[in-house]
C-alpha cells in the first residue's frame, strides 16, 4: 500500500466533506474551496472576471479569490472592448492592469483571452484596404500585447474561434476579416509572432462546438483535428487546445466515447487541453428551479467525467462563477431570459445570491474523483508582498 502522504490525507478529508455536504444538515465545517480540490489533483480551476467585479470589492470579489486558482479577463484584453474603442494605434491598458493587479494580489495564474477573435477587432481594422496593412496591424497588435503582458499570462489564446462550418469552406475555417485578407496562414503567422515575443507563454487554439454527438459537432471535431494537424506539420508553434464547452441541457446527445476519442487524438498530437469557458444553458427544462439545477449539474458531470479522465486536461475554467453575472443572461442593460418562462438562466456553480448550487458539487466531485496529473505550471505565482 502506498504511504499516506499529507496531501493524500487531506484529499481524503476533503472527499468526505464533499460527499456529505449536499445532504447533511450539519453546517459545522464549510466545504473546501474548488481551487483546493483542483490543486490536490494538479489542476487549475478558475473563472472569467470583469473589471467591475474586481472594482466592486464585494462578496463576489472575495468569492472569486476564495474559489479560484486561475483567472481569465472576460473582456479586458479584447482589442475592441477593453483596450481600444476609438482610433487606431492607442491601446489603453487600464482595464488589463486592473485584472493583472488582482491576479498578482491573489497569486492567480492568468490565461490570456484572446489575441485574434473575429468579434473582437476594432472597426478601423475591419476597414483596412489591403493585406499588407492587415498583416502589419496584426503583427503590431500582437507584439504590443505580448510584450506588455509577458510574465502576467501563462498562455495566449492566439486565435479564438477559427472555425465556422456554416461558412462552407472544405477546411471548416471561419470566413472573417483575417482569413478573407490573409488566407488560412494568418493563424500560423499569429502563432509565430506570439512565440517570438513571449517564448514562455503556452499557445492555444480556442473554439466551441466539440461537445455533442450531432452531425454538426461531429464535423467540427474533424475540422479542428485537421487544422491542428496542418499546423503541426507546418511547424507552427502550438501547445494547447482550448475547449470552450458551452453546454446545454435539453437532451442533446453526448457520446462519451466520441468525446474521449477526440481528446485522445488531440493529446496524441502532443498537445494538452484547457477547458476554457464551461457553463450550461438550462434550456428545454421544467420551470422548477430544483429540477433545472439538477439537470445543469448532470450536464456538468457528464462532460467532466470524460474531460478529467484525460490527464492532459490541466485547466478547467467556468465562464463566470455565479448566475449574478453570466453572458448567457445578457449584457448590462440588455438582459436575456428563458423564452419559455421569462426566468433568468442558471448556468454557473453559484446562484445570484452566491449560494452553492448542484453544479458546484458536480465540479467539486469531478475534481475530487479525478486522477492526479502533472500541473501546467511547474512554478505557480506566489502571493506578492503587501
Ligand atoms: C463573451 C463575454 O462573456 C461577454 O461579456 C462579451 O460581451 C462577449 O463575449 N466565446 C468567447 C467569449 O470566446 O469571449 C465570449 O464571451 C463567449 C463566447
């Protein structure tokens, strides 16, 4: 029998807490934090965060720091949102600095979300007249970002959502400004510029729509594998696949064996995997909150059972921590509701009153039952001196 190490003993204690928490009425010991359950297995667990959520400095801000050992700027690094709204050439890093400061303060490794996204470019960029200007702008933007954030982010999503099968190209690539002006090699160009500027950052291709057993998603997984293969063959620097994992309830078929094979094939190419934007849109469910929350948790579990069984999955990020703020419930001033009953969605581990939901327990249990793995960061950041 292997010796009982301190870590193992702690994991055992956490296990019994997690197992008993949802059922027992005893509120003696608070449940462990997701970050501790994750860390015990070599995993990073985190959430995206908005600048406003940091500046509020309230219970939600504290909850983020208490639950997460990884953080992702939700929009602070977006070329057209956090950084630059008005005119060419002036990047404003004020928002980025707030998130970086929070990450430093709490010693949270930060993911770089994202450099190039078709929805994330300023209008002046879209209006550039020729390929040479587009390429120059991309190179300048990436170089500026990667220089500024060197040492602050441990990975970069270099191209976010490069695929869109609906555009009808045989390679499945998305027809957007980058591809239309530079052709498919814009992806390789961007990766080379990142590597040349920040040699330590892990380079990620990030996309959605790989989770379910539908004809569309089956094709999308194939297209992604072909893209990764092509990049590897071309010698393009690439370390990681980012699987967004925006899940939905409603009985969309999920084939755990197809998902498993997909993860295996990605890892077979020498990549590791980050789950980057996990959440569950509770659609086509009965109106009763208890039932909805259970169906959401079941969907988390179904997906995480497979994802965490793959030891190369070393990061799990949910796209928000509480239902108080989720992109699924719309942006400020433009709330979105379930069409069936006009209720807000309940996609995340905590409800809007910061109470743990069954989805929290699904995550806790998934971390707790996962096999230990090699952490993505050999030397995670340490808290800075006050
Ligand atoms: C969303 C953010 O959550 C919103 O706040 C923003 O207005 C739009 O983008 N895939 C992505 C994320 O890669 O950047 C998106 O996030 C959600 C879908």
